C-alpha cells in the first residue's frame, strides 16, 4: 500500500478511532509487529509498553519530566484513582468543565495516547464483592463499588482515547466455581454493552473513544456465550482486547486476531515479558518497573543481550541494588552505556546518598533510568522481530541474564495509602540475599488469584510457557494481600463525609 493510500484509509476513520496495522506476524500465537495510530497522538509501534500511572502520573515523574526524559507514547490510567468519595461527593475530576478533562486534569501531554480502565494493574483485591451491576474498587479513600452505568458516564465525561471495558473478575479469590464463572461472563458482556450503548448515543460532535473488550481469565467454554456475542454483534464496535491471562491466549477467537492486545497479565521480569511477546501480546503496562524503582533497583539489561563471555559462568543480574554498600563511593553511571538523564548527569554514589537521605530525587532518577531501559528493551524487541532473529535473541537473553530481578534490600519511598503493605519492610536486611526463590503451591495459587487467574492451565500451552514464572511467581518480593488499615470498608462513613 502506498503512503498516500494509507493516509486515505486513516482519513476515512472517525478522528477519534484508533487504527491498528499488523505489520508482521507469522501465526496466531506468534510474536508480531504492529502500529497503533490515532489522529493527534504519537504513533505507537508494538510490542510496546504504556506508562502505568498512579493518580494520573508515572510515580516519581512529573509531567514535564515525562515530556523531556521519557520516550513514552501512551499511558494507562485507572478510574479508581479518581472516584474517591463517589457517589456522596462529586469527585473533583468530574467538576472540571473543559474538553478532555482527564487529560487536562493530569496535565498529560497532548500527543500521548490515553487509555482508561476501571482498575489498576495489578488491582488490589476489593472486599466489596461485585454484583450484577457494580464492580468493587479500591479508591484512595477506601473500598467502594461503582456501577457499570457510572463507569460509562464517567468515560463519556472524561473522554479518554481508549477505554477498557470493565471485567467481572473476583481478584484474590483462589477458587472460583463454575456458576461464578458463568456470572463473570454474563456480567462482563452486560458491562461491555453499557459502554457500547453509551458510545452509540453520543451527541453529534461529542468526542468519542475506542473500546477494548476484556477477555476473561477463564477457559473459553466458560465464556463462550460472551465471546459469541462479542463476535456476533459487538466486534465492529471494539478496537482491541484486554487479556487477563496469557496462558489462555490460544482461546482467543480467530476473528479477534486483527485487534491490538493489551496485557493485564502482570509480568515480573523481562523474561516473562518476552514470553508474552512471543505469544503475540502487543501492549503492556509493566508494573515491575515502578516496583524496582521503589526498591532502589536500577534495571540493567539490554535486548538482544551483549555477546556472552564464554569464560564467565555466572549469569548477569537484571538490576543493580543501589542500596548495596559497594556503590557508596562508586562515581560511575547507574548502568554502563545507558544514555538516560540519570546516567549521563549523576553517579551511583550520589544515588545511594539520595536514597539514604530519603530524598525524592533518588527515586525520580531511578524511575527515569528504568523507563529508559524498558524503552530500549522494546526498541530491541521490535528490531529483533523485524530482523527475524527474535527466537535466537530470546534464548541468548535467557542464557545471559538471571531469571528474576534481585530481591529488595533497602527501604522504599513512603507507601501510598492504596499500595500493598509489604512483608519486606519489617525484615532485617539479609547478608546474602538469594537471587530468586520458588514459592510453594499455596502461595502460587494465592498470587495467581490476586491477578484474577484460576488454576486452569491448559496442557497444550505447557510447551510454550515453561512455568509459573509468567505470572512472576518466581523470586519477586511479594506483597501480602492486606489492604491499608486507613482504607475503610464502608467509605460512606468517613469523618469528612459527616462534615460535608
Ligand atoms: Zn540510565
């Protein structure tokens, strides 16, 4: 297709709709190259990652630094960060009467793609159970529920570029019965229809948005009605899919293969990202980036990896713990060869000083660097796919680097109210921390459940995915499923409410 013809095709689409072009792929469950375009926004070449925001920003990174120092063309924003004391009080974001209020509210650059979902990735399991109409949330002031209609109305008001339909997933529940799974499928369909209906009734000239349909983390036959209806009468209304379990990607109906795939299956290491990419996932949020930053860990890997020195037997670490005493007087860049702002302007000794002094700048610099490493990683992945050397490069990467990120040793920044409490905070620093460990079967079930996933791994996927590592069940420091004590089950009874 000539560039001119492509422009024509773009211009025929409503200006608010994204276009996804599959540039290269070899099969249904194979890695692929794509391009997401939307008028007025920077084009995203996939595989790629979106900035995983907290209250509208990438943690530690102000919007001017986002613009200057992070090459990110899109961000993911969860609505639960903003609804606060709804419905007793109208959240401030809905009182902001300008075009594209969410973008303006969080001062997001005009050309950055804005993806809105209901819940964070990964979400904190909410003790407020989902109902036929409502989904449980964990807001900044406690657990709440939100109706699907409210979500649809919020989307209309906030005008994101892409909205992810709400999925009925009982996060944190280790064993979900068949009846409950039927419900998941029914409710998810209903809730998706609410979004579509809202979009169909927009006034003329009102800004529209693209819809990503959630694909549930349950077997295909248990969500078959939903998928059938999706294909029958919703497929023309959706522009992408949001996948909660990569193990089940081969269940995705063929008719949905042309759509971009956003992964809500949180990877815990670059290896797991590569496995998901090798199965054809396009977009990621990469929660381990901010986790590593908070732990004072500077990511240190490239894809494809450097040529392996055969005399060196040990695999290289994926990240450098800036709390380690070795760096106390090290006036070298955080990561050799990195050209990011932090590496070109500062050195490890200064970074360690900042962390020890609890200076916010420490985490700012690490976050900038970690995002630069991740951007370069995805650049490398796309170049490798282009050159058709991906499989060999993945093998080389696995041979070169350790399988998991290093364990956290130092203290992180102040934990925000809606973040997990971590067991690690109470522990004394270990003298020789193990690089990684395997959790027991119960712990694995619990962790999978926190991501909404059920013990339903299909035998035929075993050849593609080697172990629980895809979920990050190996080696990462894991949070306990314990909500912040200040968060209240019944948000309606907060003191401030009484005064209002
Ligand atoms: Zn750097």
